[in-house]
């Protein structure tokens, strides 16, 4: 059965120090569940230069236009 869904899911501060034990497979499973809860929008945020390594997997989505990336200067 599917769990709760929300119009928008916010995932702030996606940096390595936010995870106690950064086992990438566990983090990816948690990210999958979090993103699947969103009915419309998912907002991911990180700190420039401290990005969690798994975020590089999103680059093809940005390149394909399926995801928008914004940076704050």
C-alpha cells in the first residue's frame, strides 16, 4: 500500500554532515521514499561546496529539462 502523499515535499540541507552514517544505498532508499511522497513538487536544497555526493545523480534530469536547478549567489 502506498503511504501518505503531499503536494510538496521539502528536503533541506542535503550535505554529508546531515547524515550520521552516509551509507549511500540507505540514503538513496530514503531519498526515493521522500520523493515518492510528492504529488507535484520536490524541493531539494544544499550548501555550495558541501553537496551530498548522491546529488550528482540528478545531473541527467537537469540536462534533460526534467528538473530545474537554481543557485543563489
